[in-house]
């Protein structure tokens, strides 16, 4: 799923030059890492973290490895890798495929604790929702929003529209 203009306009509002950003579970989708790299500029850094290893086999990932402000990290989470701490923001694309949720009984608080500890106060958690997730959230289920409220109580929702949920860490 290609990222919308709406996505990029709002991400640019919350992510600035010089910041430290993690993008979790990007898989072989390089567009988000390249776009974030341009936003944070040469003084910022983007950590692309994935437990799979698409870096060796995917041509786009090999190109990304040459961009100085992108660091690709293979890691099984939790925990978030040590170099990706004190973050200004964490972005998760297509949240449904990333983390177990309560409706199937496999919710894992450890990943949420890892996300919480890696984002500094005032930092953001940005969730990009695919079309299935958008339909579920907009039809009144709000599974993701309920999960964030339960698992990340220090995060306050500051934006909810179309393909984005954005939270700010308050304490």
C-alpha cells in the first residue's frame, strides 16, 4: 500500500530535521525510510528495524544502506535495539500485521513497554493504518486505540484521521 499525501503532510508536521526516528517492521517497503530520511536531513537518523532480513536480498534495501542517515537493523523485538533509544518518534506501518492484539488473546505487553521506553517525553508514536485497519477503526471497533490506551497510558492521542493515528508521550 502506497503512503498517501495525507500521511506525508501530517508526518512532516510532527517529525523535524535533526530528529531520531525508528520505523518498525518495514519489511521490503523502502519508500517510508527514504521519505523519513529526507525529512530528518543529514543531522537526523532513521532506524529501520525488522526481525526479518530483507536487507541482503532486496535491491531497494541495498540502496538504502548507502544513505548515510539510515541505519538498517535486524532485531527480534522486544527489546528495541539499544542504538534506537531516546527517540523523537516511532512509526509503525500497518499496525495489524505488526503486533498481536487482544481480540485473538495474544496481546504482548512487552512490545508496548519497549516502545514506551524507547520514545522520549514529548516524542510521538505514529501508526499508519492500511485499508483493512482503517475500516475496522472507523466502524467503531477502535481496537488499536483501545490497545494504545491500555498498554501506553502515557501517550495521548493528538491526531486521528484517515490512515493515521498519532500519539504524543506526555510523561
